[in-house]
C-alpha cells in the first residue's frame, strides 16, 4: 500500500468512519411467508389428489413467487456496502440525524425498499441516552451510491457507543426478510442542553477576565507597540514612524500588537456530585452554556472539574467550545472521585466563575470569583427565558417552597394522576 493510498483511506475514515465490514447475512421467514408456504402446500395436496390442471398451474405460480422472493433481492443484497456517518455530539433534549452511505457493487439486480436500523439501540434507549429511528432507501441501482438519514432523539447527557447496523429488505412480496449486518463501532456524546443566559453575566465575566491582561506576541490592531519594519509600497502613511525614518534615512513603519482576549476559567464545584440528580445536571448544563457563549464572544475559556478528571486548557472558537461540551457531557455524577489532572499554567489575570448547587456565596479560595448557584436562576437566566425541557423540572425555588408549603401539599393530595406518554 502506497503512502498516498493509506492517507486517502485514513481521511475517508475521519469523514465517514470508513466502510463497515459485512459481519453477517440472514434469511428470515416472516409470518406472511409461513402462511404463504402453508397455503402453497395445501394447493399442492389438492392438485395431487384431484389431478386438476388449474391447481397445478396455481401451485407452479406459488412456487415461482417463493423462488423470486428469495433470489431477486437476495442477489442485490450480496453486493451492498455501507457505512455510518455520525456526528461527534448530540445535544440533550434536541433532535439530530445519523447519516448512512450505501454503495451497490453488483452489476445486474438493483436493490429496492432498503431499511437501515441500529443494532443495540434498545440498550442506549433504556439508559435514556438516544433513540435512533430507521432510515429508508427506495431504490439503489447497480454501481450506484445513495445516502439516507435516520432521525435521532437525544435524551440524557452522557456517552453512547454505537456498534453494528443492519440493512434489510422484504422486497418484492414481503415473504422473506434478507439482511446484512455491518460492523462499525463508533462513539458519540450527548452534550448538556443549552440554557439562554443573561447578558449581564457575560459582561461580569468580561470585566473579571480583562483586568490587566498582557498583550499577545503577535500582530494586531491595538494601540500597543509591537515592532518596526521597512516600508512596503501600499502601507498607509499613518503607520510611518517619521522620527525613526529620519534617523535611519529610510521609511520605517510602526506595527501594533494584538490584545489578548478576556480569559475565564469555569469551575464546576464538587458539590454537584453529592447533590440531587436534577441539580447536578443543571450545574453541568450551566457550565456548558457559559463556555459556549463565552467562546462565541471571543473569550479564552477553560473548564475545570478536577474531581471528575476534567481540566481543559485555555482556548477559544467553535472547536474549543465543542471540546468543552464533550468533556462536560462525559462527566459521571454518580461515580466516585477520579484522579485530578495536572493544572494548566496560566499567565496574567484570569477571571473565574464557579458553579455550585448550594446557596451562592463568596469563594474562600478565590474571593474575586463570580459564584453562580443553581438555586438562584434569576442571576444567570435571561429575562423571560425558560429552562430547556430536559431541565425545566430540575430545580424548584427555595423561596417558593418556604412561602407556601401548604399549597404544594394540597396539590399533591388533590391532583389527579395522569399517565402521559412522550416521545423523546
């Protein structure tokens, strides 16, 4: 294998996960097929006993339909290749899609009415992670390619392991089910749901992380001096350093430095592990929402939860925001404390935001940190906004419980019990 071919295959695997290997093929008789075979046998018995030509003719047609049903689509399934194209993350409480790419290597028989489903999806569904639907392909010509998408409903936050998937068909008469299983292990993460945050929170984080920040060692558009260089035709006359040019006898241009963006460290308090499941999930979602919003505003963001083994370096942009979401999505609040990662070195002033599930108060270790409590949504939730459906019942205001406890008891005693079915 040449290096160019190996590089092309690795690039294809990164984009679509590589072509899945066919690990098994099946022929299954459906209930309709069993009934059809039973009727065919009765026709055969009647034809032999009565020696009726019409019954012999019907028996021949019935046997021909069985042969056609087993061979027409079966030969087409032998030449199928498929792969899964899944995103790296899904957002909890939202819908997404998993893509499939199919290729027909056969030369004669086309494939019709293909159904694609994930194997082992019931296990993920029982955990409340994701629910994967079926993908459909109406027609795939010999030598052709096509794509299909299956809808995904994401539930609880956490990691999901995708194993094999199956391509099946019952074409043409629905008597037999032919299927091919493709092995393609993959891992996806269900990230915390997004919360609409108040603008005042970002302004407070910006003021905390922008005090005394040094200038970066790269070119930019600030007022800070960076370096001098020779004049190049096309440079603006406003950038010329006339005193230095007069001393050297040549035109010299003054270059500016680029300012360092505000830096914020988001710390998830270890009390999220000991809190209730609802408040713990709300704390993780709040940290994720702050990280995403800060990255979109040009901040350098770091997320820390040493008790869960999470400590991302300072970074910005959409890629770093996705990394923070994946790290927070994999936190297991029910597990024991994990080994603390080594802290990342940071120079200059860095603002800190601490997320806690207890009553908000000053941080003893860092008095200048901004402390946000899940029990005080008015401090961080945008005006008129509501929590996402996955978190809407994850918090009950302590003030509301103290003011009217009798109303809550009366509601529990008198409210009728209603069973509600909801498709996640």
